C-alpha cells in the first residue's frame, strides 16, 4: 500500500514537472534563433551592416531580450551610428540594468 502511494506521488510529480517545463519552454529565446546566431557570426566576421539588419528583425520578434539590444548597440557603434547605438544600449539596460556588456559600452 505504501509502495503504491509512493509510486502515485512520483507519477504526479513527474507529470507536473513535465507540464511546467513545457510551459516554460514554449517560446524560443533569441539566443536560439537563426537571426541571432547569424548576427553573432556576422559580428565575428566584422560584417556589422548585416548584423544590424538581422538584429533589427530579431528585436521585432523578441523585443524583451537585452542580448539582442546589446548586440544591436555594438554593431551600430561599429558602423559609426552612435545615436542608434546609444538607443539600443539604453533599451538593453532598461530590460536588464545589470547587463554587463551593455554597461561596458553604453
């Protein structure tokens, strides 16, 4: 009887954890998106114009990700567009006031 109770509790907990996991992972983060990965690659190859285009698109898809805004600020700064760079860094910091890289450049 105790063994059956134990198995029932384990089963209920397992199903609950699975449901929470599914809800928590329903949407992808920007770090998983093709635009974000391609933008990082473009930055590594110093193709900042391509990175800005990809990151602008990504910022429309996931406006709440400070990493996207930080990279947009970085790429814009590298292109000499300091106003857009500052705006992007400020957006990153409004989403995450402790964002290390945005703090370093913004």
